[in-house]
C-alpha cells in the first residue's frame, strides 16, 4: 500500500475507541520541543509543533512554530509569536519532492501560493497531514467529497 493510500484511509476514518484515542491524543500543555502536540476538539484536532518552512523569496528553510486551530494553520518564530496564517479550508495538500525528506505542500483554495513544509520524521509528517486534512474537510461547505491527496 502506498503512502498516499495510508493517509487517505486514516483521514477518512473519524471514529476510534477510547483506548486508541488515549494513545493518539497527547494530554498536557503545549511544548516547544519534540514532536507535534495534538489536542482533540470534538472530531477535529488542533496540533502544534516545529516544522521547517521554505521561504518564498530566499528559498531557504527556516524552523517555524506551527499551530493548527480550527481551519487556520498559524505560524511564526515561536508559540508566542504566531504572526501569519494559512487558511486550510479546501486547500490542496500534497507530498512534495523538494530534496527534503518528509516534505509536503499546502496550497490554499483561491490562491496561487504554495507553502512548502517538512517534518523531522515520517510520523510527524503523517500527524500534521492528517490533522490538516481533517481541518480542510471540516471547513468545506458541505463538500466533503474532496479527499486530501498525498501524491
């Protein structure tokens, strides 16, 4: 089974038993070290942690703190300095071949801008893509037929 098939299956699955939920959802406060922290908010999940983002102008990779809240992916230099927002409702999420492992792209609906991100591990990439895909689908106007595609 390909990576994209695994993500698509996990994203469309919205139910889990209590034990799986306990294993999947992190309890506690937001941390700025280690992997992403996931907080469940109904069926939608908020997630925060460090990702590398490629600059549109310099094309250099910079470490940024990202926080997915509702249908907005906010980012900045730290958890206290979230200065920019990427709307994910209806966004295209794809695996990115940019010479970095665990890279993916986010292209907001009605925008030509493509945000290139990469995680430190495949597991972190999966968690981010899954959470963004859930937010993307939950924010659509009744059109949940558009699956989140990792190619």
